[in-house]
């Protein structure tokens, strides 16, 4: 039987029964500690957009995981390349070149 075909009295009785069912479900949830019984969601919740990791970040994660597994398995850990460092003399040369470049730019602006 469809809800459209119900008489007003039957409709009121159905509404009353539905209210009673909801009250009983709430009492049952309170007794069991399950919280409130929720009705099914009207529309699905959209998943949050996931950020993508860069290739370098993925490589770091992989290397770390490989090292952790090697430690667990008792294997020798992979050797990482040492980072190259610039000498103080090299840094001084670069700084001098930058100062000369900026001095040239300032001189060109002053000549205008």
C-alpha cells in the first residue's frame, strides 16, 4: 500500500508509530551507550582532495623505509652520498662577483 492511498486517520497512525519507533531507538541507544542512531545521509560526503607528493619526497620516503626494513632484517644499511660543501674561498669569489654585478647595475642607473 502506498502512502498516497492512506486515509488521514491511517496517515496519523503511521506518523505516531514512526515517532514511537524513533523514541524507542533513542532509549535503546542510551542504554547501550551507542549514542544516537543516525538516519542514512541524504547525499554522500565528498572525499577530501589528496595532495600529491613530489618525486623527491617520494624518493626520501622510499629510502627511509628501505633503511628501516634493512635494520629489521639485520642487513647492512645503504650508504648515502655525502653532500658537497662549498669552500670559504669559493663563497668569497661568488660574493665578490655578485657585488661587482650590482655595482655595474647601480652605475648604469646613475648614468641615466
